[in-house]
C-alpha cells in the first residue's frame, strides 16, 4: 500500500533500507525490509505506506483515550471526602455535585 508523496502516479517504489539475500552465484533469493522507508522510482519523492498510517492513528487515538480516562482525586468541598472521579459526578458521601478540575 505505497503511494508517492507527490502523487505523481508512479507505481514502482524502492525500499531504502532493505537487505537482499543471494546464493553463491549471486542470484537473488530473498529480501527483507529492515526499516520502513521507500522512494518513488518515477519521481524520486519519498513514498508513504498507507498501511502504516491507520495503525499509527489508532495508536494515537488509544493513547488519547487513555489520557482522557485518567481518574482524578478531588476533595469534596462540602464534606471533605477524597473522591476518585473519572467524570462529573456526585460525592458518594454527601451527594454534592462535584466537577473534575479541567486542565487549561
Ligand atoms: Zn512519484
Ligand atoms: Zn461530600
């Protein structure tokens, strides 16, 4: 799933970091890409691996989700009970509405 970053329409790409296995006659046997990195053979621009992008976005979204669900300990202003919150809710002790302090 490689595309040219200049969208030149090229369909051939070269892996920049690849190892090629050859036999004793120097004939190509196998290869592996050691690091993601490709260039478009048509125009020489870096190529983007579309298969990689959604995975990265998903990982980012999961990280954001994890950060958003971090619980906060706040002190109830009425009964001074320490309450653990992950969303706006009421104090379990006295029923006062509590608000999670928002970070700027
Ligand atoms: Zn290109
Ligand atoms: Zn309370």
